[in-house]
C-alpha cells in the first residue's frame, strides 16, 4: 500500500512538472473555491457589500463620506460588477474566486523566482488547499483582491530590482496603488519592500532575497530612487482615504478591542481558518526560512512586518482584526514551499495533501455559514421565507435591533423580492449615506393604522415582544399581540396583530 502511494505521488509529480508552474496552483484554487460557492448565504459583511454595490456612484460617495471610506473603492468596483453580472450570491462572490485563483498562480511564479520551480509550485499548491483561501475566496469582501495585489506587487518589485526599467517600476507603482485603494492595511507589506530595497542598496549585488546582476553604485542608487518615486502615487491616492477612515473609526470599528499578546498566538488559525492547519503552516514555513537564509528576507518580512505593525498599532487603537492580515498568508506559503522543495517530490505532495485533509472539517463548516463563530449561524433566508409564506397586502415589518452589525433589514430585504413596508423608517440607509436607516422617534404614531406587523428579532426568544427595548417595544406591546412565533438559527420571527381595543 505504501509503495502504491509513493508510485502514485511520483506519477502525479511527473505530470505537474511538465506544466507551467502557475497552472496547477491556479486550477486547484479555482476548483476548491468554486466548490460550494453559493452554499453559505451572505453573512453580515457581505450584506453590507450588497447594499453598497447596488447604490449609484453618487450614493456610494455619500456612504464613503459617512462611514466606509476605506472600502469605498472596492464598493465602486463591485457596483460596476453587479451592473453586468447581477447581485446573486454567486455573482457577488465570483470576483473573490478569481482573485484567489490569480493569487495562487502569481505566488507560484514568485516562488519560482525567489526559490526555485519546485518551491513555487509547492507554495501555490499549499496555498490552494488552505481553508482560509476558500473562506476569503468565497466572500464578497476585499480580502481576496488585497491578497492578489500584495503578491502581484511583490512579484513586480522582484522583477524591477532584477531588471530595472521605468516601465517595470511603473507596473509596480500601479499594483501598489491598487493595493492601497482596495485595502489600506495591506499597504504594510511596503515595509518589507522598503527593507529589501534598502538591503539591495546597502549590499550592492545579490541583495538578500532578490538576486540581481552586479551594478555600479549609481545603479544601486537609482533602484532606491525609483522605488521612492513608485510609491508616490499610492501616497497621493491612499492618504485622503486614510485621513477620512481615521475620522470614521469610532463607528466602523466600534466592535474591535485593543490587541493583546494572546492575539498573536491565535493569528495563524485565524488567517488560515484552522488552528491545526495554521500550526502546520507556521512550522513548515519556519523550516523554509531556515533553509533560505538571506534569501528569506523578502517573504519573512512580508509576513512578520505587517503583523508586527498592525499589532503595535492595535495595542493603542482598536485595529486588530485577523482577517485584515489574510494577505500575508501567501508569503508564509512561499516559505513553506521552500522547505518542501528540499525533500523528495512525493513526500512534499504528501504534506500538501495532509494539509488539505486536516482542513476538511473547516472547509465543510465554512460552506454552511460564514458567520463567526460558525456554531452561531444567522438564517436570514429562513426568516425571509417565513414572511414570504404568510405575507398579506398592507403588512408591515419591524426590526429589533435596527442599528446592529447583523443588518437584519438588509438580510430580509436581500431574500425578499417584495418585502413588507418597513413601517418605522423615516429615511432609508441610501438617502442617509449610511449602512442603517433612521427610525421614527415616536413609534406609536408611525404604527397607527397598521393591523399586522412582522417582527424580526436577533437571537432566539420565546417571547419576542419582551426582547424589544425602548419606545419601540412599548408601542408594540401596547397595541399588538403575538399571533405566532417562528425561530430560525440566530433569528426569531413573530407575527403581531393589532389589539381589538386599539
């Protein structure tokens, strides 16, 4: 049995080595991320993407000015996408699938340049089977695009350092500018780029991590100046976003806590979406860094410097969110690929397969729900079906809480083509330039004349009216009685009818 497995692995390697180095990782990533792409319903963050992407460019500009400037360019990109391909769950997630697929292929090419062909191939294959690659490759959020652009920018930097020309530096500048527009925190990878450029200038030929032909001092200086010029566009484009995002932080990140030391130990499991696979990746990557020596400077810097910079900032300002660092995962895979390249190809393939098998439970879980923790899904579609099955003309709907990151209203509206009248809304989220609508300050008056209300409450409640706080709850309890209650994962739906003595 063991000999058969070895022969199978050897045969698989022979097939792989005949293909372009980028092709197997890209195809494997595409196959894995496409599998079950529409199985999990849109979760809260993706509902925000849907809400933003389906607005006009003018409405998007107002949204960016109110709460979500940092994600504004991504929302504009998704607006253009949905105009062509629609806003189904699959359509919204396809850009992330394509981005992760390209990221895997680019990673293999980068690994082939920094290590060797085998190292690049194994890096890309390992990246493809990580649960985190599927998780963020199946999410309508900017993390997959940021991952792709981080790898692309790093690859273009290596090319520009080895064969300097203004055209190559212009390509690098464009990639970095796009990276900053898509995900501001991903710009921390520039710290690793700056380190490599400085080492290239200091040591001259063959800088650590980027082999270059010998050049005179003037050539070395030109590399530094060209890099500085190349990052000017991103500074001009990203600075206004950064300044505006800083003023919105209290609203956008009010759920984030200051970083603690134990957050660092949990990071590998967070970005790979599996603590076991994350631990395996860290261990193999450490072996690869030891093997590469000076050549490890770029990938090690691209992993550690963004992590340390965000952690340091996160101890002072609430910024530490593990998924913001997903873009460092390919560079950890590159280091792991270097370690796998040092062993026999069949053994290296076994490690890749092992990583895939260890991640299978998490792969299956994330295709059921994208909520975290996964044991607490929110069934917007199920709640919407309850309303659709019993809805009558003239019905109204009330949400509690309204101003919640669960986006109860968006979840129900997404799944209902013709939802009941949102009776308490005085100004919807689009007109407000916000993610939440404004509600009537005197709920009793706004509910007057309504005979049936669908109440959607977060959590499971045997008595949903008791879960509604403030004046809204008082008005509902005074004028309505509960006719029927349905409980769905994460939500409770109740049909309220007006009291006869109103």
